[in-house]
C-alpha cells in the first residue's frame, strides 16, 4: 500500500490594504510576488487573512480568515501587458473593462513594478469568494505569534480545527 501525497488544499496569504481587498472581493483575483518554490500552483483554494488595518477600515471585514475561494487558474506575469493578456485570455475584454476600478490602481501602486526584468507576480483567478468561517479564524490558532503568516498551505481539516479553538502548533 502506497501512502498518497497530501494535497495542497488551501493557499493562504495576508490582505491588509484596500487595493488587494477590492481585487479579491470584487474582481475575484489575488496577486502576489512570484516565488519559484511556492506550492501555490498545486493549491485548490485561496483564503486571505484580513489584518487589523483593513478590518478597522472596512465595515463587515473581521480580523482573521473568513473567506475561501476556489482557484480557477494561476498565471505568472512580469509586465502590465502580461497581466492584461492573461485577463483577456481568461476573463475576456468586457470583464477587463468592467473591473478597471479594481485592476487599474495596481499599475501605479507602491510595491508593484511592471517593467520587463524587474519582478514576476503570481495572479490567482478565483471563483466567487464564499464566507465560510464566522467568526473568522484567528491567526494565533494557525501559528505561534501574530506576525505575517509563516505557513501558507493548509488543509480544510486544519482550518476547521483552528476555527473550533484548537491550535495547530505544539507549545
């Protein structure tokens, strides 16, 4: 009997500013720096952890992990034209035009460089985000401490344990 490899069910990252929150909730996308060794391409779902700053600024958003969205496709882009082509190919031109209020601010946002040879980004094209955990899962149940998420891949069972009050780490 051969033990099967555990799948990467959920990829989790921080969202703590309005631009990426709008991209996630309204455009059903998420963008982050590309990491060659990341398990992101294997993940089936994406779950953002909303930080205190964005929760304080946005009614209805609580600190922690509350939403989950199925990952439909992951694209690696380097330039603004690469992103435009990826969106056109996946969501089409009409979608691009109707979501300019969420996407266009990325072009000039601090931390995003869009010239050839600068940086690569992974963009997740997502299904509609679903509110799954209410109250949200506290980060302290997923990892020791309150810093950025040090672990980025999870199983649903781990999320349900953390949501139920168990910690995923040993003291």
